[in-house]
């Protein structure tokens, strides 16, 4: 007898720990592009994309074909034992496409958190320093260093300390919540006076657009000042592009929105269209700082994932997904902006390409984030077959992460559901 959702939920609760939080109480059976079906045959429109992993959609034919072709050759050798050309070729492609005209090198790993860990290792090896500065609202993974860098306590840090030392946080600029670029820069200078000599800082790590933190884009003047500050003190600038990379923001990488080049950049998520692959790309001399054997991992740069990544880069280029991201983001932003009069809880609508978010507060109170409203919208959308994700330090933001390959008809269907849900929830709140 085929399992149903209720049976699987009971088995899940018995067999797996509660610490792995699961949003949905139904179980996937199959998926295609921007749609998925559960084990009971119900259809959902996927505006989560595996948390920004399937920018190229579920089961894109080119990705499926690339993986199948690699399956017929070999599935694993451990690149550190027996290397293979596809890894080297992918590194060459990433080096050529990453921001900056300087010589670059790329190393591949498995997860975004692993990429972040290795970026910190590389920065420390290159500078001989230990200190790392991150920002409030930032998310960099669930490993010990990832949690130390992450600027959000619940649910990521509760009960897991102590964390690695020499990690410091300053406020991320967020004018909506009263933090300007000048405020953030003053906090950095104060940190250098009160807590750590800048000559002991190896790196500053930031997301060009904060993901879990609420889809807030780093202001251009802030990024420029970070670069100047790093140059002044010999600090490496790390751009965490795990969520922003691979066409999501309307550029292949979000750092292309700035006239600033990072020293190191972390990549993952949509790099391999659903296969586990991440990487660090950076200045060649910096990337070479770690001694042989200091970087790597048993599954790092797995050949199946590498094959998928080659297909992803081809799809982004051939299907013009950067342009598609900009177009879809504008359409969604226009829809949300038009709803502000009917939904007074909307305090802000923002979009960098297709990295779009809507933020809610209590009507007439911009300083009163309304997490309950965001949760009701998410729940009602799910009941209507639309998957949405909540984010933000106050959990009052809904972020939209639909595949960039989504068909126009499916996209418009989703926007109709979203409009109905937002209006209904606003009406019920009166």
C-alpha cells in the first residue's frame, strides 16, 4: 500500500529528531520546473525552490541528461585521490565569470556552510590573523563557525554554544529599521577601538543581499566603504553569495551590482541545480595560502554534482535567466506594491532581480513587526497550493524564491493566489 502523508508524518516523528525543523506536513512524490506533487497527488506551486537551490527548476532536462551521462562513466573517485577534468573545467568557468579581472582560483566543496568554513580558513592562512567580522541578520550556516558568524540567535544558536572565538558582529545597514550606512561604519570603527585591533582581523564577511535576514540589499556606499576599510587595514573582504548567486538577483553574482570586487566569494545552492555542491572562488594568491591537504573533503566536488553545475551555467546563459530574473522580480514587485492600499500591513516591498520580499508590520506602526500576519499568509497560501518561506530577524518577511524558469501561466496563477491570500488575511485582521 502506498504511504500517505499522515502515515509518513507519524513515521518521521518516530524516526527523526525534532531539531530538523520541517515546514510542510506533506511529502514530495515528484516535481517538474516550478511545480511539485505530494504522495497523495496534490499539486503545489513552488516559490521556495529548495531554499534558492532550483533557480533552474526541478528536473531541467539538461541537468538530468548531464547527471545520467556522468552516471555511465563514474560516480566517485574523491577528487583529492584521483582528479577529473570536469572539476578543473568548472573551476575555469567560475574563475572566468566571477567579478574582477585578476587571476582567480576555485575550490569545490559540498554545502554552503562548508564553503563558508573554508573561506575563513583560507583568509586566516593568507593573513596570519584570526579575527572575523560579520553582521547582524546575516546567515552563514549551521556548523559551529557558521553559527558563530550568523547574526540571528533563534533558532540557530540556542543551546549550541560556546562558539569559536574571535568572531565579532556589527549592525548591518537597514534604513527601514533605523540603521544607516554611517551607523554601521561607526560601529565598525568602535569595534576596532573597543574589542579588536584591525591588524588582528583576517576577514569581513557579508551577504550582498541578506537571505535569512530578510532580503535586505547592502547599500552601494556601504560596500564601497567596506572595500576601502579592508584595503586600509589589510583585511580580506568575503562576499557570501550562497543564496544570491547564479542569476537570482538579475546578475550571475550579486556583487556585479557593485563597482567592488571581493577577495573571496562563497557559492553553493543553485550552483548545481539541486545536487550538493559549493565552492570558494578568490584571488589566486589568497586561495593558494593553505598548504596542500588543508582544503578538501571526501565528497567535495562530486562528479555528478559537477556535471549538473556545467549544465546550470549553460542553462543560465542559453535561457537568459539573468534577464528573466529581473523581469519576474519587477512583475512580482509591481503586484505587491499595488496591494499596499488594500493590505495596510505591508510596510515594505523590495527586490533585487528576482530576490523579492514583502515585509509586514502592524498598520500604522512601522516599528512593530507583525510576524503573526506573515505566518498566516504563509499558512493560507500553502492551503491554496503555494509554497512560501518566512524570513527576517523578526520573522515578519515573506521571501519569494521561485525557479527562474517558471512558466508565465504558472507564475500568474501564483500571483493570483498570493493576491487573494493577502487581501483575505488583511480583511480578517480588521
